[in-house]
C-alpha cells in the first residue's frame, strides 16, 4: 500500500520527525540492490538536499519503521537525493516493493562526514567493499569535481563477483577524469578481465607517498581490518586513515544507544572515524 503524505509527515518544526519525499526513480544496481532517487514534496522541493559525503538519512515507512541508509548521491545536488539500498530486512524489503511516485519519510542528514578538507593537497586512496561503495561514491564525485585540489586519486573496489560491483556504468567516466580505479572480485565470470581476490591484496599495487596520503575505507569490517593493516605497513600514519562503521542505528540522535561502540555513538560521533579513535574496539570479536 502506498503511504499518504499525512502518514509520513511530522509536526511542523520538529526535527525528529520526517519530511515527505517522493520516489522519482529506482535504478537496479546489483542483485537485491537498487538506487532510489528522491525529491522533497514540501516548500523546499526546488532546493538541493544539503549533505556532506559520508552522512546518512533515516528512511521511514509508516507501520514498519525506519532504517539508516547512507547517501550515495553527488553532494553538489545535481543528481537529486540518492540512496543505494540492499533489500535484506523488514523495512528494506518493503522499500523494494515501492514504485516511482511512492511517498516515504526522510530524516537527516546525520553523522560525521569523510574528511575532504583534510584530504586537500594529499594523495587520496579509497578502498571499498560491496555496499561500502555507496557512501564513498559522493567522495569520488567530490574529488573529481576539483581534481586539482588533491594529489593522486585511487580507488580499490572489491565485490563478490562482477555483477555485484555497484555503479559499474560510471567506471569509465571516473577513469577518464583521472581516477585510478582497481576493481577486484572474489569469483570471476565469463568476460571478466580484471583482478581476482580481495581488495586489501591490491593496496600494495597503489603508488603513494605514505606520509602525504589520506585513506578512506568502507565495507565489511574484516576487509577494513586488513586494508588498514596493509596501509599501516606501507607507512601511512594512523591519523591519516578513516573508516565508516555500521551498527544498528535506530534513532540517529544518540538517544537509544543501539549503535554504541565503547564510548562512541556511531550515529552522532560517526559513522566516519579516524582509525586511532576506534582501533582498540576493532580488535574485539563481536564487540
């Protein structure tokens, strides 16, 4: 059933209640993954949705609840508000049944962003795994809008198989704009001519000046663990490494405690953290 604007809208001026957005388009990306483009239906509908790369929104469906989803669109606002969603839970499975024209609620943006200002003048290495490419896509867009502001730009992106690589239709354009893109898959298929293996294994092939390199990584925690070990071994200082962590975010404002990691709340202190700030927790199994 399609929700009405009354069902998804909150009281005027209440920052904890969602705004109404319309689904403009749904673009399949991979099996059980699609990118939703949303547009506001209120008085701000003609204004770009302002966010910083790495932030997320809470997406709300009446009667089902909310789910935290990273923003995967271009931060300059020209693409509209985009979320790339994997359909694996109650709310996201319901989202998979929506069609263009459907209404949903949006709260946000929330969270600490990627450190683009700190990356200025440095080589930038991005390492993504699976759906972790979604919160890094806005970084790619931002870097390629101002390539002269940065040094060498590199992206290592790993997926289970070629069909699982998100935004593959954009890869050629990214390369043309100067991004060194190194995709790798666990299992190759017919026609695949790229690398086979895991993303951290490609990091050693990236030429960089360790002291002048900033690393951003997002994906399965085991992938980030080995990526960080690899770049530390190459001499990249720990304070130049940033990662995005995922936990069960339910309120997005630091009240419910579901996303607590030690003293940190991922929704307000993260999801992007400098590595030294969370290093001691990443070594604890099932923390």
